[in-house]
């Protein structure tokens, strides 16, 4: 992290099935932290931040100014004009029209101006530019899930620098709130409703998405990383495209770890590893087995069969099982290779 204070957070969400990193996944580097500059606001890292901070600072200084000019004289007058004796009378001063117009008109204009600068930011935040990249966000107790335009699903938010990003957000359980302090971005994530917002990151950084709405006992661990990376070639390390190709990892995971991660994220709910039957057949002992298909054919489970089962599951239905596996053509070659490596291990 850079200069200035950092607010350190626990480094991994504890619960929530989708938040669980694969056991053998590469260790996470730095602790999750909000970047602050000095003791003031978090570092400004999106196109919102400038007008937002200007509005914040303006409101703050106006409030301090009026607090001082109202409270200061009040304290002074309370002492100066304190009743000195039981018989002292209040002077018969009634009101001063000019003064009253003055102190009504000025604050009214100021408040209209303050509303206007806030409203402009709010209105701008509601309408994403047409060329914005859409990322679907799902909040659940106690993790975040991000689905990228190509179908890839990750637990961390990675975005290219200098490109508008639109978030379409919903929750599968209770109300959460999506908050990235550096982007000056916060909105409720509500079940049965899509809320949207957009932002354009202006600085390469690594920070943290927080849940800003108390959602249950695990609320304080509902954190994940957010990365802003340069846009570029998929083969160049450090770019957004490279991160995406690596399955949301800065350095590529070895095939087995990558396969295990995908299994945990996607397949686990339908395929067990211990031989028990879920929606689909268990992966235990799958590799190399003679599988009987619904059409009576037998087939040896090898690389091609596995790839086909993932890309076009309806092509080869396992006997005794429903045709209920969704095709996952969005998985990258590296994912498939990882899954194959992982399946070979399930003896
Ligand atoms: C929604 C439930 C569901 C999910 C999620 C799911 N599958 Fe399946 N899968 C099934 C069902 C049901 C079958 C059996 C019917 C068929 O063959 O299409 C199956 C069959 C298979 C087979 C053939 C198994 C055999 O015994 O021959 C493979 C391989 C497979 N799935 C791999 C995967 C992988 C890898 C993932 C995760 C990337 C995955 N599946 C995710 C439901 C699912
Ligand atoms: Cu939450």
C-alpha cells in the first residue's frame, strides 16, 4: 500500500460457499485495506470522486461556518446579556425585517445550491453510458459474486482502468449494500430487485468491496477485493484481460488448483466427490470409467468426454440421470484442463 493511513480488514471472508477459495489456491497477498490519503477521505479513484468530494467539502465547510456564526454569538450573548437581577426587564426590541429577509434568503439560496450539486452527482450516477461494460453482482450472506460479460464468474471484482463499468446488482437473501469507498460508490443490493450503478475507475489500485448494510452475524466478513488494472493484451501479465484469462487470478494457478477452484465455484452443488448422488453423478472414480449413456452406448471417460459433457451436456446423457446440466461453454480452455486434472485425482 502507498503512503498514508490504511484501515486494515480481516483478509478473507469466513463463510458462504461461493466465498470459499479452493484449498490449494495461491495465497492472497496483502490484507484487504481501504486506501486513505492522510486522515481525510479515502483515495479518489473514480470519475465520481472529484465532484463528490467537492460537494462533500463544500457542505462540510458551509456547516462549520454556520455553526460558528450561530453558536459563537449565541454563547457570547448568553453571557453578555444574562439577566443581572430579579427586576431586570427584557428590552422591547421586537424584530428586524431586513435582517430576517437577509438570513432567510442567503441560506435558502445556499441550500438550493447544495441540493443542486448533490442532485447532479446522483442523477449522473443513475444513467450509465451506452458503452459501459456490464458486470452482474450478486450479494449473499456473506459473500459477493461477479459475473463478467463473457460468463466468467468470480468472487473478486476486477475492472479495466478508464472504462465505464455498469453494475447490475441483486441479492439472493437479505438486503446488502455494495460499497467501494475509493470509488465513492454505494448502493443497496436487494432481493427480487435489480439495482444499478456505474463508475469509471481512474487509477490502478487494489482495494476492497464492503457490505455497508448489516445483514447478519457474518456481515463484517462480507468483503472482497477489487482490482483496477490496465487494459491490454491477454498475454501480458498485469492487464485486465490477462487477469480474466487466468480465471480472476493475477498469476495463473496450476491446473489442479484451477480445476479445484472451478469445481468449488460451479460444480459442487450437483457433483459430489465422495460417491454420493446429488443432481448429477459423483466425480468419485469417474476418470477412466466405462460410462453407460441413456441411449445404451458405453463410453470411456477421457478428456474428450469430459470436455463434451461440460460444453454440450445434452449430447451424452448419463443413464439414470436427468438432462439437467447447464452447458458451460463460457469456461476457458485453461478451466477445462484444470477440471480434467482435478477429475483425474478423484479416485
Ligand atoms: C445443475 C447441476 C449441475 C451442475 C452445476 C454441473 N453438472 Fe455436470 N451433470 C449434471 C447432471 C444432471 C449430469 C448427468 C446428465 C448428463 O450427463 O448430462 C451431469 C453429468 C456430468 C458429467 C458426466 C458424468 C458421468 O458420470 O459420466 C460430467 C463430466 C460433468 N457433469 C461435469 C461437470 C462439471 C465439470 C461441472 C462444473 C464445471 C458440472 N458438471 C456442473 C448436473 C450438473
Ligand atoms: Cu451483507
